[in-house]
């Protein structure tokens, strides 16, 4: 039985396709978003599924990685 190196984090466990998706989601998560209420760019994910604006405290439920308006 051949030994396989285990990689950190998302390693060989997932295929390249999934890793690409993971990277995409991470970029999505860090994207600058505009608050739909006041237009401030300090809008981001508060918790999984909850997005909020740091300026006006506007809160919206979205998905874990993106806002669906
Ligand atoms: Zn706002």
C-alpha cells in the first residue's frame, strides 16, 4: 500500500473542481458589497446567512456565502 501525503486544509481530499469553487467562494465572501439600504460599502457577512451593514445596522438574511436580494 502506497503512502499518500496529506495536505493541509482542502487538499487532495477534494478534486481540483471543488478547490476552484472554494477559492471562488472565498473571493465572493471578501468582495465589497453595497448596503441595499444606505448605499454604504461597509456591508458584509455578519454570521453564516446573516449580512449586515456596519453603518446603518441594516440586516438581511442571505445564503452562507452570498447575498440574494
Ligand atoms: Zn447601510
